């Protein structure tokens, strides 16, 4: 017999279905609660609300587990290329060599931007935030490919749209940086790997071609792999909400970029570096910042700490911390911000305020130091996150349509005025 939950309201009982996922996670299905009882459930911020069934990514926040399609993040981070992981997340299985070749060829085919699209970059002010440019340009790309405005969750049209997006997001991001620095665009080179090609578009100069060293390429790959998906976070949920109206994939992921931009989400990676630079420049002791973060009136939070789901270490931060050390060592670099970050982490792990609230370093805490080491400018950090997260956004959009999910439309409990008569302006 399938498991049931019973809800008692007054003297009435309501039987609700219980669903168990493959990792034994359980939910109570309340879809019919309102029609049966007149009650809705309330959960601002959706901390305890499941919005979908998904087979893409598994997160166990208590035990610090993250798996893409069943594969542990530690193994993936060590062995996989971002292109393989993008394929895995999109199609459910790791690619065979022949499939990887076809996928890589599609990424190469769609890497360049339409020449008319390139002209749009000159319309942005030099100091325009790259996240604003990315979001705007993703919507614009769709104008040059009217065929992808048709909504398809599988088949050749979907394959083309997914490859186009995964590839062009990298070109748009690099061009946004080149435009802001007044440098000529570097067009994609099909002979380079996904990561090297991006770094070439970012850093090659007319007088000197940029060739990524194996260490830098590996670090870039790791960054993208670790950001490839993270189930129903703020930006992915945004992509799903927008996609649920059957909006096309381009506008859905453009909305995801906007959600990611916020300092409590992807924007935190740049926030961490700004905070560490501030600590360094001010010369104040760490305790000043720690106490300020505890003071609710200060409006200040320690960037890179805390997570809605992880109530223990974020496994991505453990991998990044180790890799940051290795990459700095291999590149023969010394970053004083790493010293400050390590000291801050050690202090937090001994502080009751943070321990009692289960606030540990999240993915953003060490990722900025990795990006600094490979020469990515600070205002591009959240854009880097967006490039990495693209497979997750596309895959969640695809799954939403495959499940034919209803339009997202939460309810509310109204707390405003009850009915009152309109007052004409001369009588107010
Ligand atoms: N510094 C100080 N206090 C914090 C922090 C922090 N970084 N994070 C949470 N807290 C405190 C809150 O003030 C709250 O305290 P209270 O119980 O006394 O009121 C408690 O911890 C719980 O915090 P919430 O805001 O309820 O937790 P929530 O799950 O809503 O937020 C979030 C999670 C947004 C990540 C939060 O921890 C935060 O703002 N962190 C800093 C920004 C950051 O690093 N964001 C990146 C997250 S990872 C990602 O999105 C890719």
C-alpha cells in the first residue's frame, strides 16, 4: 500500500499522497489540498517546498553530497571535461566518443556570433555590467535565429538550440569583456578546446596569441564543471518559472542570468573578493567583520558563507580550496587574499554564531581566488558562473517541458485592506 500522510484541520481529516524519490527523499503531495479543504500551505522563499520531480542533480545538504546524474562531484571534478558534463546533464548519460565528437562539432559550428549581433556591443556604455550585457545579448541571439523561438524539448531542434546557447554564451561573455576594455574581438578558434577557446577569445591580442597553459585550462574546466548544475536554486527555479509559460529557451535562460546576478546568489563570488580586498585594505582585524556580520542592523553578511541546502560543508568549496592551493603553486603565484580567506574560514569554524546556524563556506568562497589566479577580471566572475551553469538551466527547462509541467503560479494570503469605496481626488 502506498504511504499516506493525514492532515487534521479541526475535526476534518485529509489523506495526502506521499512520494519517495530514488534517494529516499520524501514529499507530501498537496496539489489537491486547496480544492479539498480550502487551505493553501505557506512557505515564503520555498525553503520547504518541492517545485518539481527531477532526475538531473542530487544534493544532500546534511551530508555534503552532490551528484550529477548519479556521478559524485568529486569524481567528476577530477576526471571530466566540461563538454562531457554538459552532455551528461543535458542527455542523461556520459557521451560515447562518437557522441562527444558530434556534440563538440556542434559547439564549434555555433560559436560565432552573427556580424550584426557584434555591432550591438558598441551600443553599451563601456562600464555596463557584463551580466546586463549577457542577459540582453542572449535574448538578442534569438532574434537572429527565429527557428529557435519554437519551443522544442527534444529532437534536432532542441539539440541545435542547446549547442548554440552553450557555445554562444562563451563568445558573448568574452566579447563583453573585450568591448569594455576597448579591445578588438577575437573570433572563436575551432581547433581549441571549449575552455582554451574561451580564454583565447578573452585574452588573445593582435600582437600575441593567448595560449592557455595546461594548468590554467584545467582550472577553467574545473570551475565550469563545479558550476554546471545545482538543482532548484534561485536562477534555475527562475528559468523553470519563465519556461513554464512556454517561453523559449533563450528568454528563459536570460532570466536565469538576471537571477544569478544577485549578491545572495551568483553575485557572491565577486562579493567575496571585494570583501577580502576590503579586509586587506582596511587593516582591521577579522573580528571586526565577523562581529559586523552577526549584527543584524549592519546589513552586512560574510560573503561566501551559508547555503539554503548545505547545512554542512559545500563539497564544491572543499574541492575548490584544494585546487586553489595547487593552481597557485603550479603557477608560482602567491595571493594574500587566500591567506585572509583561510584565516576567516578558521575563525568562522570556531564561532558559535556560525556553527549554530550551520554556516560553512559555499562554492563562491574560494572560486574567486581561482578566477584571479587565471587572470579573469572581477566584474566577469558572475558571468563565468553563468557560462558554467548553462547546462543546468537548459536541462531543467527541457525536463520541465518533458514533464509537461503546469504554468508556475503560486498562491498568496492577502493581508491588505478589505473592500472600501473609491474616493475621488478632490475629496481625499
Ligand atoms: N553572514 C552572516 N549571517 C548569515 C549569513 C552570512 N553569510 N548567512 C546566513 N546568516 C544568518 C542569517 O542572518 C540568519 O540568522 P538568524 O537565524 O539569526 O536570523 C541565519 O543565518 C539563516 O540565514 P537565512 O538568510 O535564513 O538563510 P537562507 O537559507 O535564506 O540564505 C544564503 C542562504 C542566501 C546563501 C545566506 O546564507 C547568505 O546570504 N549568504 C551570503 C551570500 C552568499 O554567499 N551567497 C552565495 C550562496 S551559494 C550560491 O548561490 C551559488
